[in-house]
């Protein structure tokens, strides 16, 4: 009996231990299952990229947003940020990192949702990239995408609207001479028929136009289909290339003012004040003495230094030497009968009086990109400065065939070598007659695309 009771006690103890152990196994299994399917973590606020938007704005060419009122509201959405800085880089900035702070915002908008808002009253010369940097409580910093923002005053064309292809078909421009495509230099034999006719400018004959071949860094003024002046220029950097295609100018501004933005950097400066009107004769003004707006914040304006010429230096603008820009302005004024004398234009060099010369009919400005040009029976292979893949064997064959060369006698290796001789600052030059004689490489040579102007040289050709 005692033995039986004892055995029962052992059985109960063992059973209890088994139940307890089983419970532990089940509990441990539950924990293991929970660990294998974790709930997705909530992302930190600083992991969400902030955004920026401007209103009211209209859409311009090339992605530009054009302010449609006297003020612009900037809305930065940065969930969880403790402060936001609104930054601005003008198109005339010389350095990639040459930006200023327009505003520092530390208070959320009334509707919250991580939104910060500020109202800008941009001056007439406002044009550039605007973006924001958000700072979070954990010290993280994130930037928004950049938006290209400008004022209506900086745009060219009819009522500030850029001219597009549909405008061109409905209202074709009167231009004496062959039409020019985006990739055909106006000086190409395909356009001129083999000879560029040069002539002196004739007053009171308004049929003028400007062409720019980007890889040649060459601006030409034409009248009645004849070349009346050429100038070497500087153009936009790779990151800010000048837009290829048809544009137009509706005014020339002598002594344009520059107005610094309302920023902490400007307020801390001893040299300028926010929205101060800085005149053209002030060394702090980056625009120089003359600017010719081409629409959507693109300009022809004064170079900062001679080394700008023949270089990728701007944020999409065309830069000219001071004397060249005055010379171009005077020729346009004579051709279009603008009622201003050469002496009055020259007077702008020594004063700071702002004057706007209105062009009753828009002046066509065609921006071309032609790296393989046969001009006057001479082949010029320019460097592909914007890496548009325009220097190809196939295209060179087509250009030479159009110039009367039997391209079946040219092998690909010879054509490739001709193309490769064009470098960052040099072009390959050879007469078409030498190519026909099989002496393309032997007779060809490289020369500087633009002979660097010494400090004393100011005049164009």
C-alpha cells in the first residue's frame, strides 16, 4: 500500500514536471514565431525626402517655372523637421556652390503636416535654382530637389511666353537666307551653298538675326542673309548647358541693375543689402553693362574676364567681351532704327543710367550645335563639348558626301582618327580638296577652337 502510494506520488510529480516543461516549450515557441514575423518598423521622419513647391507659377520652356504674380509662395514639406533653409543660386553665379540663403523657417504652417511656408517678392532680375535644406532633431540634414524659378520680367518673346514650334508654324519669322536646323551651323556649306557672303551693316534694314554655334563658341550677326559681324563667346557649363534651338530677343537693357535677395548671407555682408539696387558700374554687379534677354532667364551679357571666352563658364547664358557686346548692340540699333546713337550707347560705359531699348519686332536668335562643319570647302571637326554624341563616323560620312567627297574611298579608321584629333580645346581642320586626294590625315592639322584673348584685347572680328 505504502509502495503504491509512493509510486503515485512519483507519477504526479513527473506529470507536473512534464506539463510545466511543455508549457515552457509552447511559450518559447510562441516567442520564436513572433520573432520570425516582426512588425515593419516606423520610418524616422528624417528618412522621408523633403519637397519644395512654388505658386502661383506658369510653366516655361526648359523646365523653368515663371512667377505669375508679384509674390511667390514657397511650400517646403519636411515631416518632423525642426527648421528649414530656403536656398537660391542665381543663373549668373560664377561658382557651382555660389548660393545664398533666402529664408530660415522654424515655424510650421497653420495646416501643419510638416509644411513650412514663406512668401517671396522676387525682384525683376530673379532667375535661378531654388531648393531647401531641412534639419531634423537627430541632426540629420536632407535637401529637396531644385526648381528653376524666374520672374516674368526676365522672359523674352511675346508677353513673356517662349516661342514654340506651334508659334513658328502659325507665324513664321521672316529671315532672308536658308533655314537653319538645331544641328546645322549657319556657316555650313549646306546652308550657305559654299560661301559665306560678308558685307558691311546697312542702317535701317531690319532683317537681321543672330546665330550661335555652341561648340565653335561663335556668335554671328546676319543681315539680309549676309554676315556682318562675328564674335567669340563663352557658353553654359555641362551642368547648365545653353538650350539649343530657336529663341528671340525683344529688348536690350543698358546698365541692368542687380538686386541681391533677402538672405542671412546678404544681411551679414558689409558690401550689399537685401534688395539693394546695385547698378551696372558697381563691381559687385555680375551682369555687366548690357544684357539681352533671350527668354526663360537665358541672357547674352558681359563676360567677367577674357578667359570666359571659348569656355564653358555660365549657367546657360552667352557671355561676350565688353567691347564686342557694345559693338553688337550698336549694330542692332542701327539696323532696327532704335532711335539711339552710337555715342548714347557708349555713354552707358561711364554712367549707371538704366535704359531699355525695345525691339518692335523680335530679333531671332538661333542656337545651333554643329561639331562637324564644312565651311568654305574646309572641314572643321569641333570637340563635342556637351557630350551629345554628335561626332560619329556615320555623320561625318554624310557631311563629306554632301560636300562632294566619294566616301566609299574613306575607311572607318581614317574617319575615326580625324574625329579623335578634336580635343577639349582644339578642332581638326582639313580642306575638302585634300580629303578627295586621299590626304585627310597628312594635310589636316589641329588648331585652337578659340585663340585666347589677352587681357588687353577686347574687340571682336
